[in-house]
């Protein structure tokens, strides 16, 4: 068993809206393609500050957090952005972590996109019951 690392596509939601409305060129929509760790111990999407800066995401608030080593602290939340994993996409916010830290895909993203981590095969994929699109409980 090992770490699950996947390719993700990120996009600035405001830029996308402006492109759809015709006030921004498609080529000017800020995007990033990066690798991220699927981390069932993380709650939210966490992105390094250099990726957040490349996407042009503003800080919207701060949160209190507990780090993996037990320390507590405050971290900024930035957004909105969209994340795409495979053919599934959702809007979200992200926790901003220091440059050089790993990008983490947390439980919220996995739940909304209906993706299941498989540590044995080191994959993150759709549940067998929902191979074509997320199937969420209401």
C-alpha cells in the first residue's frame, strides 16, 4: 500500500465566469495542472501558496486548523476555484499551505465528486455504483 497521487486541474471560477460572459479571453482564464495527494485525513482541498497565487485566488477568510503533528494554527482560505479529477469537476475553496507543501485532496472533494481512494492499487476513482457521474445521498 502507498500514497495515492493524482493529476488535478484547477481553475479560477471568476475568470471562467468572465470568459463565459465574453469579458475575458479563454486564454486568460488562470489554470494550473498539478499533482496532489488523496488524503482521507484532510478535510478540505489544500494548495501551496504559489499555486494559489498562480490562480489569482483572493483570501476569503481564515480558519483554525490542527496539523498532522498535533500543532494548532490559523491558515487562510482562498477561492473560489474549480477542481477537476478525471472527468468530475466541482467548485470549492482551498486551505492555503506554505509553498513547497504537498497539495492535498481532502474528504470534502472526495465526497462531492464521489471518489473512492484505493490504497492497495494507489488510485482514486469513482465508486462502482456511480461510474459515470457522482451519486450523492440527499
